[in-house]
C-alpha cells in the first residue's frame, strides 16, 4: 500500500486525516514541520519515498509552508525529477488567497483543503490529483470544494 506522511501539530487532526485515508495509504505521522522533513529525508535515503504528503500550515517549530519548501529542496538534493515529486496537499484553517498562492508557488503544494474538512473533501482533493478514485462516483458535474492547483 502506498505511504502517506501526515503532518499536523494536532493529534486529533492527524487522527481525522488517517481515518479519511484508511485503506488507501499507510500513514506515518509527524507533529511538526521539522519532524516531517526528517522522516521525509529518511524515506528518500532508504529509497522508499512517500507517495503523498498531507500537511497543516500553522504548526510550531517549522510551519507547513517552510517544511514543504524544505521537502522540495530535499527532493532536488536527492535527484527527484520535478515530474516525480511527492504530491502534497496543504490542509489549513487559513483560507485566504495569499496562503493558497503561497502553498502552490512557494511551498510546492498541488492542492489546498480548508479546515474543518470532511473525509470526502480530502478524497476529492486526492481524486483531483489522480491519487484515488473520485468519491463522487464519476459525477463530474459537481464542483470539488478543494482548491487543486
């Protein structure tokens, strides 16, 4: 099963994310951005990279923006081609355009989901990235409530 790195300083939020991804990804958890970068680098070093990163923005020690930008630098350092980077979803209560744009252009996220989220919201974001089947059952007329870039 593909592995996902779940990064949030709230244990409860990590639990909710893991529940939403149950049966689709094997989760590994980090409580802050620095821990996430260490786990990500260890996975690259072992040749077993993560297939997904779900990261909160507001965290102590190192923000989600800075941690994801650091993960992108690690991928460059380890020779990961731009087209093979690990897909990343930013998850945050910050829903302003500035944070969404920063998540995409500075941090390197492919999707942005606003908290509070439902499992369906997160799965729709993953479906928009081609990582899971569409939870809408193929109904392409319905709008995704996530912001996929």
